[in-house]
């Protein structure tokens, strides 16, 4: 084995160990965030749960905010992967986006903890930027009819408007849970998303009730965590 081959093998092992540790940090942090919320979770608790020292954590993440940002992206990717299980792949991409946003509203209404975590995620600009990029890439892949000009600045503005709408409802669910019925908000979200994206599509409340029933038929999991 040459020196270069030895170094490459050593680097591969170290990279694998780092990725395994990163995965453990994310998994245990997500459990803590679900158990007690983001604000009440401390870095010390994460260290204790994972069973590592400060240096091992800070070699990967500088703060729990960075951990939370990566968790949000993991959750988003997992939700995107599951979308074809609940909606037909041949429906317009913007309606699949509306479905994805309504999943958030649905579980925010069922769990104060989820509403809290989503509200924090929507309030952070760094997370918002990552979500916009991830959703743009996802919509580009599933937009088989090429109805969306995902490469334009106009599209980004439209997408940000859709995200902001969902975030507004989720924040209201969290802070004023008794002032709105999610079943009223969810068709508004889908209809507004479709209209913003240039599709003339209208759903009624009964469509949403069907959608909720489809979610309730089996356990919906995010990154291996069953949602209530």
C-alpha cells in the first residue's frame, strides 16, 4: 500500500466516523427538541445524550442553532420523499407543494411542540434561505410538465410568498390556537399556492377532510419519529 493509498483509507474511515457522529447528534437532538422544545434544550443536554465531549461536538457543529438548521433540512427532505405516497406524482408540482405545506399545518394543529418548532424554523432567515433552495430543487425535479420557471427571480418571489403564507398560519396556530380552524386554513393554502404559481385550481373543505383521512390511515413518520 502506498502512502497515498494509506492516507486515503485513513481519511475515508475518519470521514465515516464523522458522519456517524453527525447522524447521532442530529438524531438525539431531534428527540430532545420534540421532548422539551428548542429553547429548553441545552448544548450540555445534547452532549450528555450523545455521550461526547465539547470538542467532539464543536468539530461538527458550533451551536444548537446549527444543529436545528440541519434537522429542519433533514425533515424537509424526508417529507419530500414521502409526498408521492400520499398524492399522485402526475399532479402539478405546485399542488404537491401545497400538500407539503398543509402537512405542516396539520401536525402543527395536532401538536403544540411541532407548532413551536415550526414557528422557530420559519422565523430564522438562515433556515429560510436553505428551505427556498431545497424546495426549488425539488420542484424542478417533479415539475414534469415544466409549468414552473424555477430558474427565474420571479419564481423565487412566488415561492417565498407561499412559504410566508404557511408560516403565518403556523405561527397563529402556535400563539393563538383557538382563533382559527386549520380546516379553514388548509384549502386557502393550496388554492393560494396554485394561484400564485399560475394554476387555476380550487379545493374545498371536503378535499381537505379526505387529505386528513389519508394521513390518518397510517402512521406518518419524519426521520423515524412517529408524529402524533
